């Protein structure tokens, strides 16, 4: 699938630079300059930042070894693999955690939502979860470890509440503890919000004229794939309008 998209892009004259990172973005004489990690300088009328975000992890012992083998970050993608299992755990007390917990009741017989402090999900979602007979919410509880079985699959989670630590059997754990934007490489060249996402105006233009942002990396985006695709299409139109303004001398 990826190669097909590459071929399509190349057919329309898109130049691809594989295995090259971006080190910084700046402006010179009204044009954007992208500096790569290989030392190249690419001059452009416009730049689109669409580097997305990365799922935040719990940092608990055993997590790295079990990602994809019982630990997941997308209930819609991986929840159906656990149809009929006795127990799955959702980690996170925000809207995403509670929404995905409700979704997973379609597959697992029981869902436990683990919240480190207190839930911050909307009152509506909290009420729906509280009324569901097959969901339990554990507040003030921290995941300290993930335990694998002899086949390298998740078998249980180690949970700590106060001074008490218990082992909680589960076939899967779905982690929803937030997102980290992939903006560290910007080095202060664009204005970011307090969480590190790119600030944009209603036209999805950043603090630097001619530099746009779309998708999960943008502050205020919904962090949904369909929305990111829509933003990409919308910002392409904004970029075209920006380039036309440059040509007309009205920018």
C-alpha cells in the first residue's frame, strides 16, 4: 500500500527524501527554509508540518516487551482480537479511556479501568461507565508492571493502591494516558501550546507565515485519523491560496 502511494506521488513530480530528518524551520526573504539533518537547505513557498504525535506510555516494568503482545493503544484496531476473553484492562481516566472502555465491552466479558488519581472524563461518560454492569473503575491505582506468560503474551498487571500491591489477571491492556506531539525537532522555531502542540490560526497557519500544520501535531485537533485526513485536504487548499498570493504580490 505504501509503495503504491509513493508511486502515485512520484508520478505527479513529488520529490521524496528517504531516511532524512528535519532539524529546523526558518524564514529568509519571505520564504520558508527547511534544514535537514544531512545539512541540506530546502527553500519553499510553504511548508506543512504533519509529524503527528506519539502515544504516551506508562513506563511500567515489562511494558516495552509486551507492546503488540497484549498491550495496545487502539481499542478500535485491536479490541476485536479479544472477543470472549474474561478480562481486559484500560489504563487512563480521560475521555479516551472511558470511551474505549465502553467500546471494549462489545468483546470482553469484563473491563477494568485503572485511573492513577481521579477520572477527568466528562460527567456523561463517567455516568455511562458507572451504570455499565461489566465495567469496574479503580481510582487511586497505578500500574507498576506487566507480567508475561510462558509464550510472551500479557498475563497480568501489577497494580498498586496506597501501600498495597496486587496482581490483576487480564488478556489485554489498552493504554490511554495521553499523546506527546512530535515537535521536539522544531527547536522553538514555531509557537507551541503548553503541551507542545503547534499553535495555528483558523486557517491552520502557524506563528510563521507560510508554515502550516495539520493532524495530531496541531493544537486543538481531534486526534482522530479521519479528522487528520480532512485537515490535510483543507490545508492543501490554504497552501494553494498562499502561493497564489505570493505570485500576485498580495501576501
